[in-house]
C-alpha cells in the first residue's frame, strides 16, 4: 500500500509583513549573480514580535526564509491593559535611534515606517514613536525598535 502524502502548510499564529525587498548582487568570474534580500516582521498581535532578514534566489523563497527567521527571533513584549507599553523607552541600533512612548486610551498607533509595522504586529494599540536618527535604513530602524521593546519591564 502506498502512503498518502499530505500537501498542506500548517497555519501559523504569526502574521507577517514585508518591510523591505531588495535585489542584491555578488560579482563572480562570469559577471554579476543576483539574489533577493527580504526583511520581514512577524507578530501574533498578543505581545510577540520578531524581525527576520534572509536572502534567496527568488522573492518568494527569500520572504519565506525571512519569515522563519522572524518567528525564531521573536521576543515577548509586556502590554498594559489599555493596549500601551509600561513606560517610555529609547534604543539605538547601529545608526538608527528610536523613541517609543506610552499613550492614553484612544490615542491610537502614531509611528512611522518599520517601527509602526513592528508595534502593530506586536499588538500595541496606544503608543507614539519617533525615529530620532536621520537614517532611512528600514532594517536598522526595525532592529532599533526591537531593541527598545526588549528594554521594557513589567
């Protein structure tokens, strides 16, 4: 008897969003060899969030690898009962500097770029955030936001 194989992917509790997708190249003897680098944020909207960066020969492969890495690197963030963070926090990663402040109920999520994506997928609803550095590098801004969220204490 032949065994029947099941061909389905199990549904993850994590949602994910692509924040950066770039074509990168390495130079070989025959010319340039292109691949894709994806940066993905994964979160369960219940306090867990992570960032993953991965390369692959095509976009779908690199996004899937980055999603797996984001789940693997997920951190747990304390969220207050009003959907904010316990206290204000600031962090720096490479050239990126991020400030995340708590806010009262009804404020909503006031943040920009990659920081907004991270806070949204984390499940935070009432927070303001500001990118204090002059860098537009989304990967460094995302990692600075993760470093800030790591500093939070209950």
